[in-house]
């Protein structure tokens, strides 16, 4: 259950189509219980009500069987969102495909979503500096879509060919939130931040030669951006950026023209 389901339930109670005792029973069996214990994992079944976004499976370090078991439990909880798993090894992707043939799978993002994607609200535009940044950009885009935002992509527009991002200005301006992904020196968010005033989260990637220090150079470059309003995610954290951007976009869609 998430906030959409909770609001629907309360409206049904107010309209008289659901009895108060039935609503109490549904709440007690779901979010008020708050946890599903699988032995090796404790699933937070209340997170969707607290934050509006349900728990997500971080697949790295888990066996394929564990990943599938957690996804089954999340799907069983119901709600308006698909069950999402990120950072999946190849074996886990294969296991999820076998267990959930209808799953949405993005091999570039190493992520899966089990269940129907929600109706998109608002628009997130994911901007990638180069094709080497593609996996992180894909994870950000996949997450934002699974979390309820519409998504557009603008790829391979790094600052080495500055005309490419300049040509995309209209698309950037039309979005409710931007995710700007870059490695090397991480300059692209500063450029974008000087072009448009759209809310933006920058994502440094671990792409680059030796002195990039696995993304540290890009991270520091983004943190020290001279463009105002650049908020920075962790290195390679497309998932976190996707969650943030989808929340901004969904709020913008509820109150168009505000902010």
C-alpha cells in the first residue's frame, strides 16, 4: 500500500462504499503491521505510506533467489507501483525473467520492475554527457519512470561538443526536473545550470582516466559548480537521482506552474 491507495481507501470510507471495520482490518494487515519477515530480510511494508515511495530491492550482494523472494513479497503487498530491483547481476536478471515473465527489464540499467508502470505525472529529462555514462543514466531514467514520472532522454551531449547541449535547450526547459549525468571532470551540470532554471540533480559517474579517481573528480567538480542550484547525488547513484527527480516532477504535475 502507498499513499495513493491510502487516499483511495479513505475516500471509499467517506463515501460509504467501504465499512470502517473493513478499512481498519486492511490497515492493520498492511501498513500498521509494517513488516514482512522472510527470514533473511525484513521488508518495510509501511514505507510507501510514510514517504509515498515503496521499498526497492538493491540487488548487489543478494542471491538471485533472495531477489526473487523479496520481489514476490513486494508484489503481494499490492499498491499502485511496480516492485523495483536495481543493480542486478546477470544471473539475477535471468531469475527475475523466469519468475516474472511480464517484468519490465532494462539491461543497461541492470534494473527490473514487476507490475504495471504507473500513469506518468510530470516529466523528468535525463541528460547524459557521453555513451560511457549510459548505464547510470539508464538507471536514473528507469527509476524515475517506475516511480511515476514521465521520462525523456538527451544522450551524448558532453561539453567537448558544446553545440550539442545548446541545441537541446528547449527540451531541457520543458522538463519539470533534470538529471544531468557526467564523468571525467563533471562539467556538464554547470553548463546546464547556466542555461535553464529547471530543478536539477547532478550525478557524477566513475568514468574517466586515472586522475578522475573513480568519479571523485566529477563529484568535486559538481559540488563546486559556479552555477547556482546544482544539487549533487553520490557517484554512480542514478537510483537516488531518479527518486528525487520523480518526486519533484510528480509534485509539479499536481500544481502546474508553481515553482
